[in-house]
């Protein structure tokens, strides 16, 4: 498995459909958009499986580094504490476009 990101902050944003975790991976380091089956490795040592939507999220002003937006639907801030590591299996992940979002 590969580390996709380490959660530094979370935001519950209903307009995006769930819990946004930041920072997302750099655009050049990951070939999204996609829905990924991921493993969340919590700071307390526990681990759970979840689905992560990797998509473009517009920001104003634009960020200095172009990063993917990462959204967990159905999870809350207490489910994904700061310090959680998000791991995925790149070889086992077929490209699965995130509904309604196209690569730019």
C-alpha cells in the first residue's frame, strides 16, 4: 500500500457531500479523479476501510500548489482525526471516475 496523504485538518462541507480532508495529494503526484477504497490508519493505531472521492475542488484565490480535493461521504470529523494516514493500493485500483467530476 502507498501513503496518499496524512490528514492535517478536516472540514464538514455539505456542499461537497461530506468530510473534506486536507492537504490532498499534489495533482502531479496522483492521477485522479477517482473513488478509492482506502485504509485509514488512525493515530491511536486502529485501522478502518473507507471510500475516498478524489476530485477537483475550486478555490479562490487559487492555491500556490494544485492539489486534489479529498472527500469522505458519510464520515465525520470524529471518524477521521488529525494525524490519520490515508493508504491505498495503486496496483489494485482500477481507474474509477468520481461521479460528476472530470479531470481538467
